[in-house]
C-alpha cells in the first residue's frame, strides 16, 4: 500500500518534468510572451493528438537542431493498391514521402497526396483539398491499445493460473485483481443487472473497466499516449455498449419504448419517438462524457504548467507548479472514476434491457 501511495506523486512529478524539460529546451528568457503563449498552445494541441511515430521525447541541441527520441511506426494506405512504408519517411512531417511513384505529405497530422514539392491546396475556408488515401496506419494510440490488450491478457491469465495451482486461493497477481473483480460483480453488475442474468455481461464489464482505467493511467505518463481523449475510441466503446444493449433487449424493453403500458394512446404516439431517440442518446452521452473529462483534464494541467513559463518568477511559477502537481494527483482518481462511471452506466443499460416487468 505504501508503494502504491508513493507512486502517485512520482508519476505526477514525471509528468510535470516532461513539460519543464520542454520549456527549458524550447523557450529562452528573452522571447516575447505572445510567442510563448502561442508555442504553449501548440504544444498542448500536439500533446493531445495521435501520431504516426512512437515519440518518447524531443530536445533541441545548442546548434538549434531538434532531435526526436522514439521509433517509427508502419504507415498503411490504400491508394490504387496497398502502400506500406515507414513513418520515418515523413521525418516528423518535415519531408514528402515517395512510394511507388506517389507522393504523400503529413499535414496537420493527416496524410494527403501531393506532388514532389509537397504542395497543399486550400479552399476558401483554408481546408486542404488534396486527395486523402484510405488510412489504416498503426499509430501511437493503436500501439497503446495493443499494449493494454497484452497487459490485460497477462494479468488475467496469471490470475486464472493462480486459482488453478492454489486450490482456488488467489496468489500474486490474483491478490490484487480479485477485490476489484468482486467489486465490479457485487457493486456494479448484480445491483444493476440482477443476480440471474449478470454473468453473461461480466466479461465485457471487467474488460471495459480495466481497459479504460489502464489507458487513462498511461495518459498521465510523460510519454503522453492519450487514447480516451480520441473521440473515435470512445465512440467504439459506446457503440459496443449500445449493440449489446440493443440485442439483449427483451419484449418488455421494446414495449416500454414503442408502446408504454398504462399511458394514453395519444401520449404513446408522442413518447415513442422520444424513447427511441433516448436509446441513441445514452451511448452518445457515454462517448462524450469519457472523451470530454479526459481531454479537459489534460488541457487544464498542461495549461497550468504552461503558466510557469509565462509568469517566469519564483512566486507565480511556484504556485502554478504546486497547483499542477495537486491536479496531477487528482487525475489519478479521475482515471479510475471515469472507468467506474462508464462501467456502471453500461451495466445500468444492460439491466434496463433485460429487466422483467410485472403488470397488474
């Protein structure tokens, strides 16, 4: 328990030091504050984006050369055939990649077709009009998802093995996981779904709880892999919950949506489309809640850290550092809380879908 408590401020401190290192390398004391604010804003936006390479950190030499520490990832495009090449060809968006006579450029974190000189054509609203190939690339977020899958597989396989070899008594990894599994079962699944039908949903509830929790924790590390602030990821999680709810719905569930018992017929006609719309709004709320909370947390912390460089004095910078440090520790709680909320709401929707109603 002491080790677990000690790791919390250490993680937050590492997170802060990442930005501090960036600031020391990138910003001089004589730069105008307007330019500094712009750079901080761009850094925060870059921190929130996915990337085509697995960058750990970057630094600038005394000669002004920026070096990136990390490794490239495979770029997979469909453009009149399959195009596979390394993201190192983009050199972090600075060069044009030539593949089989076609030229591609990384512009605002998206890949466009271009010519040899890397021309980008914009419309009246300054949006690129260049053709975009179908993109199936292995990005940094995809790598993290695969890593979390491997972690979950390792954790639960070790837990299952400990039960087999110790006559049902948890050992090692099982001692850590068993209380959490029992909590999800006894405090989330059974109260919301019911003791008769909760078992077939436990695998999904446990998976989504641990997945969201672990990826949120990874998002607080200095390497900055933020999966749940990608709305495509939260959309997929919400859609899985929606489809499970929809296909699990019994006749009573659909009857209460399309033809509510005990309600006058004119009201049934009015309420039916509203209730049907509600089945779509519920997963939409799941998607937005997780995405918005995680994104807002990162933006607030990084903004407060950026204020250290704007104040540039011992009082303002010290207060900004202290506030960011406290919020960094609070984000550890938010990481688990968002996993809990997503799991509870999913279980609640499943329970509504399979609930049996007695009408008298």
